[in-house]
C-alpha cells in the first residue's frame, strides 16, 4: 500500500508549457514512483511558488539504486 501526500502551497499559478510534454513528464514521474516505491510507503508530491519559478517535485523511498542502473 502506498500513501500519497500532497503539499501544494501555490494556488492559481499559470506557466507556459507544452501540455503534451508535461503530461509525459508527469506520467513518467508518477509511474516510476509507483513502480519503485518501497511498500508500504509514501509518495510526496510538492508544488511551490519560488518567485519567478514554480517547483514541482515527487519523492519516494526505494531500495538503493546502483550507479550503473541510473543510466
């Protein structure tokens, strides 16, 4: 079982992005976090307004990934 924790501190922010590419990015990040998270565990989704930037992050805990596997 995985628990999803969200921390979204900015509301009604607008950014210029390519919607199709962003969908692919979010699908990839979310599917990887689901696939590789230690279970039971949690996935944290954070969205922050950092001045001129909006920062989106997804974090989870998983088994150690060897350097050669990262490529």
